[in-house]
C-alpha cells in the first residue's frame, strides 16, 4: 500500500529549500511501512491509493497533533486553539484535571477536555471515510555500535558547523552526561569556543544548585576554558509573568519546558544571534531501557506509571497490589543499605523492560524473565513509551525553542537518525533522541575525562545520599497511593507538604480556561 505524503507542519530532511511551507507534497509515493523512515520534526499525512489517510508525527515529537470527532467527522489540527474554535463547546475532564494538578503532566493522548485528544507518540491516526482508529507505528530495530554512534554524531555535527560558520556558540549545560558529551565533542574535537548556560530553580529557601552540579560546572568550566552563566528562575514570579504566553503556544506542555524561554532570552541578550546547542532528553523508547544508576531516577521513570499506581489501589487485584507494595517497602529499606540489583546485559534490560516495575529492584528480588516470543521489541518499546513519565515531555524543548523566537524563526534543520538537531535564527541545534544505549555516552566521557574524574563527577548509586532518595520516594510515590500512605505511617517519616506543584498546575489550568474563553470557546 503506497500513497502520496504531505507535510502538515515542520520539516522533513531533504526538503529545506522552503522551510515551514504548510501542506507541501513530496513527489515520490511512500509505503505504509516506510512512513517512520522520514527524518525531521514534523506532522505528516499520507493519502493511500485505497482512500485511507494516515496522520502521524516524527518519533522525536516536537509538534503535537490534536484530533476530535465533530458533527460526525474527524477533525484535526496542530494548533489546539484553532481546533477548539471548530468544536465550539467543550467540557472539562475532571479526572484529567485532578491528575494534572497532582502530577504536573497529562496522561498520554489526553487534554483537559473530553472532546479533544492528543495523538500519542509512536502512533498514527488512520482515517477511512468518517471512521478512524489509532494505530501503533512500528519501526525496524537499529543495529548500532560505539564506533558507529560516534562517527554518525561527528559527521552530523561537522555538517552543521560547515553550514553555520563564524557564529557564536552557546550550550545549554546541566553538567549531565548528554550536555557534557556535546561540550567535549564541540570544544575538544572541533575546537568550537563555547559559552555554557545552566539554570537554577528557586525554592522557598532561595536559588539552589546541588553540590554535585556545582562541582561539575566548575570542572567543565575549567576544562573548556570558559565560564558558566547560571540563569536564575524564580518559579513564583514565573507563574504570573510568563505562563500565559507559553501556554498559548503549548497548552498541554510540561512546566519544566518554560526554562528554555529564560535561557534563550539570556543567550540572545549576551550573544545576539548565536548557535545554541542542547542535549536535553537523550533517553528515548529506542534506547535499551533504563541505564541510570541513580535509584531515585529509576523510581521516577518506571514506578510513576499509570499501571503501577493503579495496581497499588486496585481492589480487584489485591495480590498484585500487596506484592508491589512489599517490593517498594523492600526497595526503600535496601536503599538505606546501598544495595541494588543491576541488569547484567542488554538482553536482560530489554526483557525486564516488559515488566516495567521490575526494571530496577533490590538484589534479593528474583529477576522475572519474559519469553522472547511473547511480544515484539516494538511493542515493548511502545509500552515503555506510554508509561515513561518523560515521554510526553519529549519534544517540549523543541516546541519552546521553536516558539521562543516567535517571528524570528528561520527554519527547522533536519537531523540524522542518531542526533536530532534543530536550527533557528537565534539558531538552535538540538542533540537528543539518541537511538542507542546511553552507555555509549558514558564510555566516551570516560575516555575523554579519565575513569577517576568520571567516577567523581558521576557517582554510582552507592554515592547517592539517603535523604535525596527518601525525598523522591516520599514525594512521588508514598503520598499518591493508599499503600504508600500506610507505608509512611509504618516508616515513621514526618509528612512534608509540597504546595508548589499544585499551585503551578492550578495556575496553568486557569490560564488554559481563560485562553479558551478569549478564543470564543464555551467550556462547561
């Protein structure tokens, strides 16, 4: 089955002569199996010969597609506000609102309204006449090794550097492995002078950076011969000063994505039109699963799934709920002893991913292997994608960066399969969505820094402070489930209040409702 393709928004690699031109048609026909071989950041529509249509987005996200059924017809748009005008009347989804207030993000495919949905990442909207269904889009596995990873990345960076010569360069720098990899590649291998920018978030005690973040910043600043500019973001002022504008651009985006607005503003003031590199969110469904050695990160990424939380409170499945609760309890106490099980190899990581909650757990818990033929790798990845807390945040930095320049945007510059990069007038390249195990990044950093320095900068689980783990444990799990609350009582941990999340979420929701009214949409 083959058909013609149009780009509804964004850009596909090889079509940069007329960037951002809507409804472009690619001359050659494309098959259903090849739709995800297109590289770029886009939403596309394929018109097949049998009359069916398939609407889908790039795997890396970046542009949301909203859809609804109105007067018996399927309507869709990449602009939520334009689609809401067509619907005219909408009802607030109270369940999703409560979820958003509690978590700070929406479930995959959801908006705050019952009538309008978001297309999930890794899925397509298949339309025939006035009927539609959501289909899972599968892409063949990639075989990539360490050498291929570095070669592809170097070639991609070299290509972009050749295009944008004699430009000032800035790097959004967190001190994490992804931004460190970019910093070393650009500065040490390509000799690119860089200015590093990082963000400090406010909390009731003031602007804080962790001791480890400060250590990394000082280390890399000295190594690269540059200073790091720390941009302070006051979350309290942020709500009133910035939230309305950003929500109008991406109504169901992620709160943390706002940080890019501040960083880009600072860079533009300092450097003018510059090339901005960022390594945010390099983990994707196409990685091998969890590779972090930090326990709190493991818990946030895999234990905050809808299915996991449901299992804790599911009265019909008390056995599972209690088993998981016991697992949490053991994990909590084993954390204090600094012991944790680590998957042995890539195969174990792949198949443990099928169990989600068993990705990382105390060494005493037996590993539950899943038969290879029980499901496809693609299905596993889609499951991880749906459950991965950061999954619906992926592409949000794309969205904000693209919109931060507003009318100054030049174009998106397509990327390779290994490094996604975007280019704008205050020009941004985005290195993310590495389709490889993250261990390759660690290997490169060890080669460049030396094993001793690497271990000091990126300690393993054994160096994680108990109070950090307990903080995430309490905040993200224990306070959100009945089993968690009972465990809190047994553990004699003092209850803490976290009002900021609800405060930000409610402000966000109120702005969405106000913007809806301004668009002439009636919300019940």
